[in-house]
C-alpha cells in the first residue's frame, strides 16, 4: 500500500491549508494510506549541533517520513516566504536525507497573486534536500475561508477534483 504523508505549513486551528489536506485525506481512494502529520507546532527549534534523537517530536517526524512513499505539502505564505514552523521542520530533514529522492509536491490554496514566495522557497529547500519534486503535481487551487464547511473540509468541486488529480500524479510518481 502506498503511504502519502500530508504536511501543512500552518499551525492555525482554522487553517485553509490544513483543511485542504484533511480534504485530500478524506477523498483519498481505497488502497492509499494517506496520513496527516500533526506535530508541526511540537518540533523544537532546529539546532545543527543536535541530532534530534532526544526529541520525541523529531523522532516522530522522521519515523513518519521514513514510512511515507511520497509527501504532499500545503502551506501559507508569511512575510513573502514559508512560515518559520515549516522551515524549521524542513531544517530537521537536512542532515538525515529524510526527503532525499522522496516524491513530493504541494498544493497552494492562496488567492491568485499570493503564495508565490512560499512556493518558491519550498521548491528551493526541497531541491536542496534532494527531494523528487513533481512539478506537474504542484498546483494552485485557491480556497477561501467560506469554502471550508462545518466539517472542516473544502467543499468546492474545483478544489476536490484538482486535489485528487494532484494526489494521483504524486502517487504515480512514487510508483514509478
């Protein structure tokens, strides 16, 4: 069974980025094990002199990444780039090759004209750590706060069909 790890770059409770990934998880077809990483806010600040083994949250991140066949990100943009919490997560992967040659992609849910800085930085960092970024699986599917229903899922047909298509492309890349 293919395992896909979903990582939101947001720590906000009502995040549209997290809602987008919960929707991907809810819509994933049978035969896929789609897991949502929930420990972003628990990670300690990255320290290059620390191997992370003493931190349960870093060990959990590394375990989930090692079990994943592919990773799908969805992140907001803060001050023109990645949120510090997501950059911190990525920094913990640099020395271990946790993402090396792992198929990855992202969904940008920001409105048009927003989110390009975060996407560019994510591409740069994922390239640096040697992730196998699927440019065809990196999509912009804008989601407004009103698009998220009381169940915490994105309800628009455009998002749902585009997100599942991106997931299928990422899974195909992992299978190749």
